[in-house]
């Protein structure tokens, strides 16, 4: 199961841009609002058969990009059990890059964003950062922790000097 959903991918861009990237360039682009209905799981019976076929192709390509992006993220040592919102956003970004790359439509901004995600995944794989949440919260046992301020931080040398004469 992919880390990111169709909705996660839609959050990255406008629906028209996603529609443009989700079908081959030699085919007509589906209308963005029709794709939005499909991405949100709406009823497509109100649209023509041609539109439904275009949307089916777009959804197939989007799902394949999400699956491929998940495989790429897993290759950097992220287990499927460690899914979290950060991993979902990163996976969606990789999937969006894959869709754009298939259309040879990668902008400088998208390339920079993709490279940043890959750099973070590489750092995770090397153990420099941890992108996955802790499986259990630490349990504090024993005495209660008391937090106080340091008086010498506010009064010179902790002398109790009067603020007016300081």
C-alpha cells in the first residue's frame, strides 16, 4: 500500500496540472474538475464514456506513480509500518516528480524539491536523521521533574540586588 494517497498528491498542485501530467502528451487532457471528482471518489456516471476512459488512464498513471514513489522511499530504509504525514508528503513529492519526468516536464522548482526529498531520505538511510516516529513514547518513572529558573540569570551573581539600583 502506498505511503501517499491521491489526495496527498492533489495537495501539492492544482488539479489541472495533475491532469496534464497524468495522461500521455499525445492524448487530450481530461478536465481538471472531472479528475478532482475521481480523485475524491465521486460518481463519474454523469460524464461521457470518453471522459471516463481518460480519467481511468489518469488514475492508473497516478496510482502507478504513487506505488513507484513508495518503492523508492522504502529503498531508503523507511518501513511501510512507519508511515506518517511527513513520509506521505515526501512520497507524494516523489510521485509528482515521476509524473512530470514521464512527460519531460520537470521544472527547476520541482527538481529542487525532489532533490531535497532525496537528500533527506539519504540522510535517513545513513542514520544522520530519523524520519520515522518513535514506536513508543518514553516512560518516565521515579521522581517528579521540577523546572525552575536560575535567579542568577536575572540578578547579577544571585546577589539579590535591587532592580532600581542595578
